[in-house]
C-alpha cells in the first residue's frame, strides 16, 4: 500500500474514533503496517507525530463541542 493511502486511512481511523482512547498500535494495525514504520512514515509525511495530531484533533473537537454548547446557552 502506498504511504499516502496509509496516511489517509489512518486519519480517517482517527476521525472515526476521536472520542475513544486511540493508540498508535491500534491505528497501525487498522492500516496494516508496523507501529514503528507507521510512526516514522506519518511524521515524515505530515511534519508532526501521530500523538501530536491526535492531541490537536481532540483539542479542536473539544473546542467545537464547547462552542456548540455556548451557542445555545
């Protein structure tokens, strides 16, 4: 599988499971590569680690949730 497809599939997996406890091992298993190569490939292509991406997405997700709550408060 091509690395761009692996990254795309991994991002989709993260988006689908953003409210859960996501591990690099689970993502790598879902896209069919070893955790070591997945982390290396993700960082090389994206410019930041998988953990950073997940942390930032969860932060944005929480911000969006709060803005939705305040919009109707």
